[in-house]
C-alpha cells in the first residue's frame, strides 16, 4: 500500500497533464478530473484505515533511506486531513462543473484544479521541510491562477495582497529551511524531532517563532490575516469555496505538526492562546461589520482558525483532539457556506445583503441548506460545531484557562449574531426578484456537503475517538520518529 503515498501526488499531476493534452474536449477533461480526484479520495480513505489500524504508511521515495531521502508519511493526522480535503475537492468540483459555462474559464480550470489537489496532498503527506516548501508552492502557484482568472483590474488589485504576502512568506520559509539545515544537518521532520532537543534553546525558540510567523501568514492568524478578506471574495464561487475550506487549514495542519513535533514545551502556550483569542475576536468583529455574504464568511474563516489554534495552545491530548475535530468540521461547514452563498449570488447576481431578500419564501431549499451550516458555525447544538467547541471548552476549563474559554464563548455568540444578520436580510427579508435559477448540479453538490456536515455531528463519538488517537501520536514525537526512521 506504500505506493499510494506517491500516487496521491503523482496521480493528480498526471491527470493535469492529460487534461492539457486532450485540448478543448471538455467532456474528456471533466472525466479525467473526476477520476483524478476520486482516486485521491479513495487512496486517502485506504491510508486512513491503515493508519488507524496501526499500519501507518511510510515511503522512502527512490529507495533512499531516511533521513537522507524524500520521505512521505501518512499517520492518523495526515490521513484524516487528506480524506476530508479530498472529499471537499470532489464535491466542489461537481459544483464547479455545473456552474462554469462553456467558455475559456472551463478549458483551463481542470488542469489548475488538479495541480492544486497535488499540492494539497503533498503538503499533508510530506515528511521533510524542503518538500513541505515544494508542496506549498505547488498549491499556491495553482491558487494564484485560480484566484485571478476572469477578473477585472479591480479584482486583480484586490488579490495582489494575497500573492505578494504569500510570496514573502514563502521566501522566509526558504530561509528557515536553509537555516535549519545549516544548524542541524537534516530536514527530515522525524530526524529533526530528535536533533532539536540538543540545540541551543534560544536558537530553537527563534526557529519556532519564525515557523509560526510563516505558517501563521498562510493560516491567516492574527495579526497576519489582512490578505484574506479582500482576496477570497473576488474569485468564482467554486474557487472561493475550496480556498475557504482548505488552504488556511493546510497552514493550521503544518503549525500543529511543527509545533508539536519540533517546538512543543511541557505546559500550555500562553503565546498561542493569546494569538488564538485575538484571531477569534478580530475575525468575528470584522464579519459583523460587513454587508456582503462572501465578505462575512471570509472574516469568519479568520475567526474560526482561532479555535483550532486554541486546542494546540492547550497542548494536551484532549485539546489537540478537539482541534482535529474542529478542523474536520470547519473544512466541511465553511465549504458548504460558500457554496450556499454561491447559489444565492448566481440567482440574484449579487451577494450584498441590502439587495437580496425573501429567499426563504421563493427558494426554501436554499434556506434549509444554509440553516444547519450557519448554526454549526456558531456552535449551536446538536450540530458538529457544537461538539467541537464543547470539547475545547471542557479542556480549557479542565486546565484552568478560563480567559480563553470566555473569549471562545463570546465569539460563538457573536458568530451566531452575524449568521442571523445574513438570515434576516437574505432569507427572511423583503422578497426580491431572482434573475435566474442555479443549476441543479450546484444544488446537488451543496446538498451532499450539508449531508456530510450532518454526518459529522451524527458520528461525533467515533470521530472524536479517532481524533483522540491522532492526538496521542502528536503529543509524543517519538511515535512519529520511530514510524519514519524505523521504516527507513
């Protein structure tokens, strides 16, 4: 089964090449893209089953043993992330194929989408810092093109902050890679987990802070989030949805991986808890101040990242398990909310709250898709967001971290308020005329995302147990080191 690890990266890249080779035969391009993403999803599920059964997969590419060679690893944490991400990549692809018209956007969309899939996959399964850099760059290069396609000069200017800030962060990441290699003589994460304990604490802390800054930019942490609210709303809905669901969570994944594996202390991190609380508050206040669906949801991406970092800051098995469960819930819910926003926008030609109303009366199915997602985002029972937030609150209280718990509860109430703002204006307000009706395929894909969100709540117990097993591995770096170096 080890061949699946390189295949989840090489498969989408091969499919991307094929979509270019077949030219403007749109139905062939679509078929190849669906097969490529379905393959990644199937491989991710197989890797998750193997990892959870105690057979986490490790591949040394080219036969070079670790730590010298290129290592690919699928432990529980990586396999969970890959499975949830591939699920959303597939459903958003179906939505996109229903929405995108038969024009230039659709001819090149599939190859770029597959390259993005390959970059996301490599970021999750890579076992060394340099190829983590490669995975991020593959993902970001595809995202630059997807984000700026078919936009006017104003939209391109709005996305320049995304491009420039991420390029600066990538350059800093490359400097960190060079400095780590100069200091330790290795870039393999498992090997670094053993070597880091022996280097000067000041150097180790400095590297930890620089790493947090780099991936804090990519995860949109406070105060490094300013690029996100202006850039995401300008893209077509499928692009915005997959960015909102996945890209910042890749950054969170790497923060959790590096902080637990290389830079973790013995006590909860006051710095991480402060960053988490600040990210929550700034994001939700920004959302409340907006008057457009995509911009409200974009600020909520920032706010919800704070909850994920809160679990990391608690630095306990229960806290990390809550973070993993929260990431799983949020990828699905946030993707679904943007898809619902896209349904509204495609029918009314705008997402401005003051220009839309009465959707509940005219299109009740769209309103019923929005409602469980909005309540889940706000942490209302019995939805998946409630389960994840409850786990974070319980662990925060158990560790006597009342301040961050209070902040998280307050932000949850403000999130609920901002969701009622959308509900009151768009779904419950004065009825406005729709210009057209969304394609059935768009509605069907959104229904599947909402159903998956409800399934997360329905199977919260088994999923929480799986997250706890992944968290146990994370708090003990020796587990990862033995997995990788033992297999080498």
